[in-house]
């Protein structure tokens, strides 16, 4: 038996159904969904489906292993230390790629305490700046993955120095980049020359790209094509991406309301970390 096709059906109110057909007329159904992210999941199923067509559907474990999927959990410093310890332990059976910002960077002692309660890798760094901001984090031996943001931490050269520091401590790098095409192109260039890079963040189709998405301001989206979960290093001049300047100028002239981080609150009304 071989898989011949995968069909997705997005239906109200927030469902996504999957039909898997085979060459023997036997079909199976599934419901791959993350609430409110049906389009994102559909894209992931489409990419992963390339590994399934033509394969034996009964080789479940082999197919699972073949299928660009590990999950990192971003705490974003939103929970206090006691709860972070409990969450870290509860998530351990699911073998997350890493736990991101289980505590805010201003609480390094909390990071040490949380790390004692889990074998899952700990990641942080999107709110740290320059190599000096990462020095104590690396020296602590608590963090397994650092996440410098090229637009925050000092640009390409400074982040390359940060990555080299991390390499000396046997710490991986996952550049933070929920930003635009220039920042992402620069991050991909950093990735290409950094042997301890483990994964690259990007914001294609993310929920806050409602007015314009990452590719809307480039002349050619091809450099950011995702193939089997990977992006190639942009090969054009400079960073390898060309900005659509007329569109950028028009958008800037039209103006837009300043974007601000949402204000989130806990059930009791206290302010929560966004």
C-alpha cells in the first residue's frame, strides 16, 4: 500500500480535516490543527506531505522520524519561577527542542533554579545586547541556546562575535528574528558562517503581520522560499535580498498608526508579559 494524496478541508468554525488516500482505495482521516492557526498548520501539512506520498502508511515510526518537526516552547518570561519549574518538568516527556525564556533576563538566579528541575535545553537572549550582555549568561553554564537578534544586539559582526563566544562554551545559537526581510536575510548570512547555529526564527505568516507580510516589501520572494523546512542562504548582492523601494516609499507616505505591543492582563487584572 502506498499513500497517493493528502487533501485538507478548512471548515467552520476553526476546524481542519485531513484525508489521506492510498492506491488500494483505503483512506484515513485526521484533524491536524492548532486553534486559530489553521492556515499555518495547512502549510506545514503541505510541506510534510511531500515525505508521505508514495510511502507505505503503515511505517508510522519511520515516517515520523523522516518528517523538519521539533517544537520549542516560548515561556517569554510570562510565568513566575515556581510555575516555570513545574511547567518545565511537565513538558519534559514531550522532549521539546528547547524552553525559551523560562524567566526574564533580569532574573538570572531564576534561570539557574529552573534549569535544576529539567533536562530540557534552556534558551534565552532576544533581550540581551552586545557581547557583554551575553557574557554572564554564557559563563553561568545554565543556558544551552542563545538567541541574539541582529537588529537588537549590534548587527552582523557583533552577533558573529556573540556566536563565537557561545561556541567556546559549547552553546548553540538560534537567532531571534520576528522582523522583516532585511533582518531575516542578515540572519541567514550569519547562519551560513556559524557552525553552532541550530535553528532560525522567522515571521512568515505570523499573526501580527496583518497589514503587510514579510515578503510584501521585496521585489522577489524566491530567496525566502522554504523547502523541506529549510531556507537557502540568499545568493544575490549584499545580503541577497532586494527591497521594493517604490512600494516601501508609498507605504511610508501613506503612513500608519504606530504599532505597540499589546497590553495583556492576568485574570485578576495584573499586567502580564507580552
